C-alpha cells in the first residue's frame, strides 16, 4: 500500500461499522474484553452528541475501502495558559497496516488541523511500556511532561454506555 491510496477523513456515521470494529480491537489492545456492541454504541454516542472529533485513515484502493487506523480527540482547556486544544485519547492502527506511516500520518493531520482551528495545545498519553508509541509521539514533536504528575480516580466500572441516557 502506498500513502497515495490512503485518505485521512473526518469520522462520521458512515464510518461507524468499520470504525467500531477497529475501536473494539483498540480496547482489546488495552486488555479490555471484546464487546463490539458496546464499542459501536460508545462511538455512535460520541458522534451524535458532538463530544469527540475522530479522524479515520481509509485505504481507498483496492475496493472496498478499509479503515486502517483512527485517532479520537476530546476538547480540553488550560486555565493556566488560557489555551484550548485537544486530548488525543485514542490512536490506533490495525496490526496488518503497521509500520507504513499511518499512525504518523494521523498524528500530523491532527497537528495540522489543530493549528488551523487556532488551538494552542495537544495532549496525548500512552502506557509507559509502549516504546513504539513514545518514539512516534516524540518524532512528531510531543515532549514528555516532566513537570506534572497526572492522577486518575475511577468512579464507575464497566461500560460507561450502559449508564448513559439515550
């Protein structure tokens, strides 16, 4: 595959079927049990509510088109710097499409679109053991935050879509 047969497209409901399969594989990568229905419902809710911005890496040839990777972002704000930006919460490339520049292409597109929108910052994180992701992020200009520790408090377990109102 060459990058000229790859389009980076805004994820829409038209992408939902293929995207939800890849999203479920992404969740499994992070040790979550397979749950294609919940994955699809979660993505559909984010799209319908305008809560996230999704980019899809779509192989356009040969037919049929196939989603090979995606990035999902959520709006963030910094009170200290007075800047808005995006948290790149999810970035994933299908196993058979790795090492072809797709993840880099997705990240560079996110960076470019974020600049075009006049936003001032992007955030991304990965597991400490994911050296491939870290190398990709550092290679596209991201720097490890050595000033702040980030903490997390889990208030719900299981699928958040089970608890969301329709």
